């Protein structure tokens, strides 16, 4: 196959990815084009190329005052997401890994999308999310999203920008969902927390849609 990625994806590859992911032919072709842009025409993307792609797509910024984007402080979450795609732990991902990981964003399946978000914000890699990680996840997703478009209860969400109020709310959410009483949430407990709180559910859903649309050029 060589290291050069062809401009047009062959039908055999499309068929394989349709069978092994949730993607349709159109989405696979869009991802093929996006992958070539990120990789410079090769079959592998490095973490640095992934980072550059986020910046070029306007999803990531070094300016922490900009709204609607990942900020510099969020890089560790992006790195965690990249590592979750890198099944070979080589610091690079190939097109199959790229499509397999991204496909959950295109399904609209809340549980699968939450699994990716859970892995992204589980910085310790211990399959549990602490209250601090949950707080940082909500702050990070809030940076990317336009809260004016949120609908849960039609409530005023300005309090999300108040660190003290937000920490108190996250503490309540985690405490309620922490059935195992470990001061952290398993994925099952995290899923329970999100589904119990409409604000978290819509935040997760819109977060996935924004990443799909802006970075991967897919509609959620």
C-alpha cells in the first residue's frame, strides 16, 4: 500500500469501513479527505498534526478569552482523546483508527458518544472520573459550546461561568451518581449522571455535534 494516501478512496476500503464502523459511504469519503489534509497525504497522523488540524479548523485556540473553542488548558483532554484513538500506542493513528474512533460521533448514539467523552476526560486512565475531572470536563465543554442555544428548562445558564456555583453543582451531580461511594464515577455512574440531568445531556450532545461539524466535517 505504501505510505502515500491516494486522493480517491477505493471501494474495498469503503466497504470494509462501512462494515466495521457506523459510518456511511459519504461520511467515509469526507473523513478520507479530512485525513489527507491533516496528514499531508500519508496514511498516518501524528499528535502534532492532529493539534494543528484543530487550530486550523478553529476548534482550538491559544487565546483563553475566545469563546466557542478549546483553550490551551484543554490540550490535555485533546491529547487524551488522541491517545484513545491510538490503539497501537505509537503516537500516530492510521486511517482505520481515525474512522473507528470518529464513527461514534456520527451515530447520534448518546451512550457511545459518552464513552468517548468519558475516556477523553478520564485523565488518570483508571476508568473512573473524579469530581475534579468532572468539573474540568464541564468547563472544557462549556468553552466549546454556545450556551445561549441551550434549551433545558429554558433556564439562565450564566451561573455556569461562576466557578464556585459550578463546583457546587458538579459536587451535587457526582454525589448523587456515586452509587459505589468511591468519590468517583465509573462509566455506568457517569452515564447515569448525564441522563439524569438534561443540562449535561444536551451539553454532551451539542459538544459531539460541534466537534463533528467543525473538525471532522461531519454533521452529527
